[in-house]
């Protein structure tokens, strides 16, 4: 046997031994360098918020494109998915998209399909409040899986339930409304107001922030009205509200497909009641999809926020972020061309933050999620996002502490616009001590209308011409 042949055989034997050792090491650790990380994304494609389905998927995929090297399969349709994308050599694999309809049982059915049938290791979602309550309970029962909220804003998932494997990098509905009650009290001199809210967990949480903020400075909520989500005829509900001469204004917390319908019902019941000085409310007065119809009805009205500024905000980091999103998407179904309005849309941005945080958490553990996801979950709890709209970090319950924004909505001939009027930094889920783990979750009577001290009252930062002063 020649020297060259013997050398070749020796090299072959060494390579075989090394390969066997690599397989053995992978087997003993339950992992391999190329093992995929399986991800499910849950949103609503039907129901009151079905129009935001592609915004949610688009936000998540955009973060995987920007931070993990993925590529959208179709720049006009996020539901087509993505190719590529990896963290520390581990491919990111979207095993499926969940299609819910703001119903808790439907969300759980879709969660089970993604996690139990399709094998998702990590779930991003859901969109809506009752869905998130159900998913948080499901997360309690599945501690070896990781759940990152999409954009749902009910309080319960991270305050009263708070499983250690459920993370939320967006504010809840109460946090989003920090500052709006104080603004209405001092700017428009509201003292007595009524509130109408969707009768489910997000409606209650969103209203809770408005009530807590308005009552803290001395305002009174004299009536609370509760139409069910997906109501189509609001006439009987708006008739339960006090007449315009009995209150200074109305807080409107009716979302999705109901926002415009409920305002028009109010207009018919009480002519002149739908105006810039009589109506305020939550994000649904300004969110993409509603805003174009709402703004002409209440042009000049103030509204609460969604964790993002209005389209007039021009910080360099924000402009760079919009430009990046325009490179990823040409347009989003139902929402049109990718532009500032869609990039600032809280539905899009919150799913974007969720996926971005996941990439950061996976990077911290070098993509290793087996045999236990505990290291990933510990890493996710420490993730800090320096977003184009401010820093986001988590509290001990894995809930975002973030800055919030208030707006004015305007309509001019051929043009509608959201203008940012104030910024409230570092709002936490306790809402200045108003809510606690031992508190009942927001509901029809929770919270009560109580005067108290809130840390941001009188300290909100004005935003003028798109710049924080």
C-alpha cells in the first residue's frame, strides 16, 4: 500500500471519528448546529380586527428580515411567508400562521394547531385581549414552550396571570392611555364625562387607563356603557349615555369594525354630540383603517395612544426605521403602500418588536432552545429594545415599560392626519401604583373613579412639529 493511499485512509478514519463525535455531542445535548427554531405567528384574519392581519404578520417578518437575515417571499403579501433567516446557525422556520377572530376559544384552537400539531417551539401572538388571557393560561400549562404577545392589550396576561414563559414587549391598553385624561381635564376643561367601552378584556383595560388618568386629576366618570364586541347596531347603547348637556364629553373605547358605526349612531341620537370638543378616546380613533373615516367626524379631537407617535413625528431614528420597512414591503393587503402610517401602525410595530426581541433572546443563548427553553426565557426577560420611538424594557412580570403618546386627529379636504401632542416616558403597568398583582383585573366597575397622584401628571412632554420638547 502506497504512502499516499495510507494517508488517505488515515484522513478518512479521522473524519469519520470526528463526525461520530459531533453526532454524539449533539445527541447528548438534544441539539445540533443546524436544528431549526420553529415559530408560529397568531393573529386575527376575521372579526373586528381582521383588517390588521397582514400588518401583524408583516411586522414580525420585517424584524426577521432586518435582524436575522430572512427575506420576504412576496413584498406585497406577508402571508406568503419568508425564506432564510437564522440565529447562530439555527434556521428560523415559520411553521404556520394562526387565523383567529378575536374569540378566545378560536385563538386557543389555533394555538394548539401551531404548537401541538405543527410543532412550534415559540408562539408570537395573539392580537386581541380575551385571546391573550386564554393564551396566557395555555402558557401556564406548557412551560417548555415560549409565548411572546403580539399586540393584545388586556392587563391580565402579565399582571394577574403572569406565567414565566409569557412575554409582552408592548404596553397594555391602560398604559397606552396615560396622559389623555389629564390633557382633557386641563386643555378642554372636562370635569364630568361618560365612557362607552367594548365589553371584553381589552375594552375594560383601555378604559381603565382613561378612567384612572382622568379621575386622578379630579375628573368624574358619571356613566359607563358596555356594548358587546362586534355589535352592529349601537343605537340602544348610545342612548344609555347622558345627553350632551349633562356632561362635558365622552370617552370612546369602541374598536375594530364598531368605531365608525358607534360614532354615527351617537351622531343620530344626539346631533352635534360628535365633535372635537365632545369626543375623545383610545387608539381606535386614530388607528389605520378607522382613522380615515373617523377624522372627518371629529377633526381636532384628542385621543390616547398605541405606543407609537403620530405620522408627524420626525426623529432621525424613526425616519430611518420607515425607510427600512419600505425596503422590505411594497404594500400590505387592505392597508395599501408601505409608508409612515403603516410603519407607525401599532399593530405592525408591536409584532415587529415581538419578533425583534425573540431574535435578541435567541442570540443571547446562541440559538439553543433544547433540551429546555428556560435559558431562552431568562434571556428574553433581560432584553432591552432601543426602538425608533424610545426604549422598551420588561418589568419583573415580563411586561413592557415604555413611553406613551397622545394625539390629535385632523381632516382637511383630501387629507387626514394624526398629529402627536405629548409624550409620557417610562409608563409601567402598575399605572403609577393604581394596579397591582392582587388587584382585580379591569372590568365594568374596575377601576373605581379615584383622585390620586400619578407620576406623569403635569410632567408630560409636549411634542411640537414632530419634535419632543
